[in-house]
């Protein structure tokens, strides 16, 4: 059989499962998937995919057996011990230290299989916080698509060979021997919520501090991996940690996760998501809904831009006008043809560039406020306050600038009037002072004249008395 034919038959098989059993394996890496199918087919002595498709069609329960063979739910406690030691000594203490003493801690084991990873995580937190505090504060979500494995995770009972990797003291402290094997501590087990969740399709958990998704991501093709990572980004709190399997690495184009430790595959939530990321995880049947919601959001932003009482313009890095509200159109008499001109050739552009070099502004990437800028128009002189703010994308790339023009001519007129009144007042007070000085001089002169008169009067009286005396 030619490989091409083989592929086509295999894709038909996947298509059948997707349409008839709601098992969508189209996002899984082909080589691993084909190996898993072949395993099951060998058990049934079937060689060709098209024969297996017929078998599936005639045996309604076969897809459940197939699922069991595809979903490799091998797991163990503290799988890859060194990574868990690092988690215990570095990550768990960081999470605890970042919280208030009674604040909840939320952990998600995605692709948890039969639960060994979930209880390993719970043991780490119980050891770090103490059992009582762990019971109060830690909430663990355990999800998988394999319902059989989830059932074991829910029960938390393991055979002797499944717990053999556990340190004897931890086994003694956290497990109780039962007829079926070892049962995980009943009280702590209540802190675990198990549920079916398809990482490639379902909504993620939220406000998670630590997300373990180990040895699961690697089964998906890069496109689906990228979408799952967007969901994980949504799920995590800022500074939340992502813990991957030993053979898994992140190769996303944009660093929505940053590396904490490459050896142990630990990452921290990184850059914000962009619109494209959000759309990538919107189910196709909801794309119309999503685009309608985007259009209405855009209309809202536009209306908000228009509602501003001030003239506003946005200019991109190519010096082109991108947006102008009605107030700006009115203030600068902008017409349709202005939109094709470079911003620096437009009236507002000339006004701004006579006070600040736009090139320098782009280098500094800081807001600039220009106060009381004089603008001589055909209708008279206006005064403007101009606020120039850089506009950044979610990953901090400069997109352009937003300019707000506030007409402060009225304020300026009042200031000028006040200044005029003030100078008039100063002049009047000067005149007053001069008059007061003149009055003071006259008063002094009067006083002196009066004193002279009094002296004269006394002299006359003296002469009169002298004459009487002589007579
Ligand atoms: C190899 S186990 C990993 C178990 C555990 N995380 C560990 O590292 O020990 C992979 C698990 O991924 C689950 N899985 C596969 N596809 C999945 C999907 N689309 N959504 C959620 N879980 C999935 C499988 O059912 C399986 O339990």
C-alpha cells in the first residue's frame, strides 16, 4: 500500500470518528496516532484502515476500546523526581509567599490520567503548608478526556506497584492501606475536583496559580498546541506557573509564557494575549458571534472617541492620520482629502511639529504635554493645550500617537483680562500712593504754618501785654 493511500484512509477514519462519535483526533500528531491505531488493529488482526473503519461501523462499542488504546494514560507519583524537587523547593514556596496567610491557592492538573500527578501536587502543598492549612486553602482541579482514568483519579486508590515510587514516609502519612491497595487521605482528597475537559476544545479553569500539564501536550500538532497554550494563558493568574513534561518545550512565536527553568520545563505567564490569540480559540460556530461582538465593541470605542468633549486625532508610525473625531474635524476644518496627506502637512501636524519633533517623540516613547500653544487663525488668535500620548500594542510595540487638543482660548482671555485689571489696579494704587504722599506733605506744611501762626500769635500777645504794662 502506498503511503499516500494509507494517509487518505487514515484521515477518513479520523473523519468518521469525529462526525459519528464526537472523538476529534484530527489535532493529534499523526505518527503517534497511527501507532496507537495499529496497536488496536493488531489485536483484532485487521491490517487496513478502511477495514477497520468498517469494523467500527458494525461494532458500536469498538470506539471505546480504541479510545483506551489512543489515550495513553500512563502516569506515576512524582514522575521525573528532580523536576518535582525543584517545584517543591522553588515554585511552591514562591506561590505561598505571594499570598495572604489565608488566601486560596488554585492548582490544575490538565491531562491528569488516573490521578498520580494530582495527589503528588497535593502532597507538595500539604508538606509546605501543613495538612490543616492545605485543607483550608488548596483547591485542585483534575481533568482529562479519559473517563475511566478519571474514575480512578476520583477514587484515589492505587495498587502496590503503582505506589512503589513513593517515599515510605509519604506513603505512610498520606495513604491508608485498603483491600484494593492504598487509598489517598480521605480529607485531602475532598480538595480535588475531577472532571472531563478536552484541552483542545473546552473552556479552561480560571485564576490558577500552578498548572501542571505533563506528557499530554506532546500528542497534539503545533497548531492545536498553540491554541491550548492560549487557553492555559487565560487559565493562569498573572505570574502563575506552567509545569510541562520532561520532553515538552514551548515553541510559540510570541512569548505568552516566559521561561523559569528549562531543565524542569517550568514557565511563567508572559505577554498579554492579542486579538488573534483570542480568535484562535473561538469555536468556529461562534466566529460569527465573536465577530459581531467585535464589531459592536469597535462601534462602542468609536462612539466613545466621538463623545469626547475634546478634539482627538490618532496618527500611525507612517505619519498617517488613522482617526479623527468630530471635534477635531471641526477645529481643524479637516476634509476627506486631508486623510491622504502626511500628518506633518496638516494644520494640527504643523502646529505640533513647531513645538516638538515627532521623530524625537517616537524615540522617547513618553507622553508630552504642550501648554498654551498660540495659534493664529483667520478668525483670530486661539490658544491650545496639546496632550500627545504614545499608543502601544499589547506586547509593547509602539503603534503611533494619540493627540488631544483642548481649546483654552477662553481661559487665556480671562487670564489676559485679569492681567489687564491687575495692571489697572496697580496704576490706580500708584496714583493713590502719590496723592497720599502729596497730602502728607501738605499736612506737614499746614502743621508747620500753624506752628508759625501760633508762635506769631504768642509774640503778638507778648507785645500787647508789654504795651499794657508800659501804659
Ligand atoms: C501520558 S498521560 C499524562 C498523565 C500525567 N499528566 C503524567 O504526566 O503523569 C496523557 C493524558 O492526556 C490525556 N489526554 C489526551 N488527549 C487529551 C485531551 N484532548 N484533553 C485532555 N486530556 C487529554 C490522556 O487521556 C492521558 O490521560
